C-alpha cells in the first residue's frame, strides 16, 4: 500500500498519534519514493519532512530514472525518544512536490 501525499497539488501531510512510553526509545521505519512526471514543472528532487516527538528528519528523493512502474522505493529508519504517553508522527511534503510514503 502507498499514500500519495500531494493528490490535490497542495502541501501534503498525514499524521497519526500512537501510545508511547515517556523516555522510551521508539523506532520509525518506512519506505519512500517520488512520483515522476505527474504535474507539469514538477521538480525531480522531492523533499519530505518527518516530525515526531518534537524532532524533525528531512529526506530528499530524486525521481530521475524512475517511472510509475519502477518508483524506486527506498527504506528509511530512525529512532526517537518519546516525551509523553502519546506521540504524533507527521509526514509533510512541500507545495508542488509529489511524494509517496
């Protein structure tokens, strides 16, 4: 399954809140790819920011050489320390950039 974070051409965002244990280290893993050639003047390098527990991680994905049949899924992981009993993770892409996470 995948999620197109820019289906309407605006800033794309999805978030989810989960139960966490304050002070515990948690692990985030996901795969990402950029969708090439969908919107005119769509830049080939796609920025994505993932924010969780007040910490942001920035990612770039270059769609050059990829196609809708071969999006080039790339695994990404990072750890964070929960700072409350519930934590929200957000995936945000910039205006004009089609990104799939």
